C-alpha cells in the first residue's frame, strides 16, 4: 500500500503530461495580430479580419476554379463556390470542416467559412482569406457555438489559422498540378 502511495504523484504527473499538447513536439508559433499575414479589425474588441499567404506559383484562373471546386464546400447548398474569375484575380466563397479535440480528450468539429481571393503578382500568387468565421460543435455542447468572427489570438484562432494554411498549401499544390500537394502531403478534402 505504501508503494502505491509513493507512485501516486508520478502517475498523476504522467497523466498530465499526456494531456499537454506540447510534450514531445516542437511548439508552434503563436498567431496574433503581430504575425505576418494576419490583419485585425480596429473595432473594439478586435477581431481577425484576414489571413494572407504568398506562393511563387504563377496565377492560373482555370486551375484555381477547378481546385476550389475540389477542395471547398459551398456555404449554402444551392450556391456555387466561384464568385468571380478574371485575368489576374479569382474570388470564391467556401467552407471547410476541421476535426480536432480540446485537451486531446473532447472531440470537436469546426466549420470554417470564408471568402478566398487569389491575386496574380509578377512573381507568384497571393492567397487572401477574409470574412473568416468559425462554428464549433462538440458532443457535450461545452464548447459549441454558431458562426462567429474570431479574436486575433487564442486556441481556436490558432487552429483556424493552421487549417487555412494547410488549405492554402493544398490549393497551391493543386494549381501547380502537383497531386501530392506541397511538401509531399496528400491533398486534404473539404470534409476533413
């Protein structure tokens, strides 16, 4: 019995270490209003206004449309994804799903909706996400909420940033014609 009492603190610490998201991993950079490519509203309280990514891939209007249809869900069942296509600009409204967990225990389903604009640049393409809103659903209803703008920082904002960054990389890989996506990762479906 005494041996069990001596092991009890070690067992508790082991359990806490398994719940920590940073154990055995390199910590991800914290996303906030000072991060490159992050724009925040000037209203009080501030909200995430836009995320911008850049790629050296040349703009391709036809591929952008095809890749949007492949990687995004329509925000409304009877509406299309593509809003505008031009010689040097492409605009779409989309939705992606993202499964994650809170404290690695409670599974949650995020739905992220946004407007995506691709702009041709002399040496590549700029991908701009704006009007970003997230809805979250979990089985217990503890963290659930309907679509709402995001604060400039925090756990949910970090997860949305990472998911849209992955979408950007997959979209760019698709536009390049690289079926494996950028850096050898498999293209993600919108239903992920």
